[in-house]
C-alpha cells in the first residue's frame, strides 16, 4: 500500500468534504472565510447542534482541521497570495481526480485574479441561498464544454456562470469588477444579448456607468435581457470593490 493510500485510508472523506471540494474545484479557488461559510452550509443536520447559534460560518479551528485533512490527503493546495490577505485554497491534481472534475490543473490563482474570483464566489453563495433549487454552471465548466475556435475565428465570449432555474429559464451571470475597453464591452454585451434571454450583471459603480452607457446605444429589444445589480452588496469593500 502506497503512502497516499495509507493517508486516504486513515482520513475518510465525508459527503460534506466531497460537496465542498467539488464546489472549490468548479470555482477555481476559494478564500478562507468563504470556505468557512461553505462548510457551515453543508454541515449535516445531525451535526448542527455542535454549531454556534446565530453563526453563518464554521469556526476557524474546525475549518483548519478540515484543511489539514485535505492537505494530508493531497486534495488541495493553499497559499496567502497577497500580503495581509486571507488564505486561498484550490484543488490539487489529486483533488480534481478525487472529485472527478475534468479540468486541467491550473495551480495558484494570480494575485490580479483574486478580486474577481472572490466576487464570483460571493455572488454564487448568495444566489444558492436564495435559489437552492437552481443549478449553477461555473465559467470553468463552461470553458471545458466549449469547443476550441477554428483557426482564424474568434473564440466566443464565456460568461462567468450560467444559472438554470427549475422552470427552464437560463440566465447568464457576469461579475464585472473592472472596466473594459468600449469595443470589448460592446462585443460581449451584443453576444450575450443574442445568446441569452436573461442576463444578470453584478457591477461596481464604475463598471455600471460604462455598461449603462453602452446599453443606451442598443435597440430596446436588445437591452431587454439585462438586469444590473450592485456588486458591493455581495462583497462589501473587499479588494477595493465599490
């Protein structure tokens, strides 16, 4: 028996472990405080008496115990990527195999991606609480399913997520933390308008102004699918989001 097999035998994965590891793999990475809330949400009913009343997150000590187990089993990697920021966690190659996710291992997220990853995770967790029956398909899943563009053709725009409701309604989710060039934004908006009948944009003050200005140039029918939300309501002022 290999050393990894011994470790796996010693540390058994629970259903909560598998759900949360899969969630992390689909989202690329998760920040420590987000993992605390995720683990709390999927704590089995029979164990909820152990949780503190009026909390929405697992304790830091218990969360670190679970992280340690996952590390021993080589299912995750972790790093404090930005000075002064919290720990970030992502699925390792072994973690992707264990959760049967078909993604290529991408390693630690770059520091420039953290605000966007954090914001998308916040939006997903909020939507899942309000709409628990809906199904979230992450950007990572969408990219894996999208055929590579033929040479000379432009790759189609990938939304940050697709939300499928129980009534069959499909909504494209976009989390816009930073402004784009006008031409890039216009291309994205027009492609989304043609592809989806419902589009939710979560925006900062700056990106909201840019998107609203661009949408004002569209025909009414093309503007109709778009609904804009205040991203700060989901993220607070983390990473300078406003």
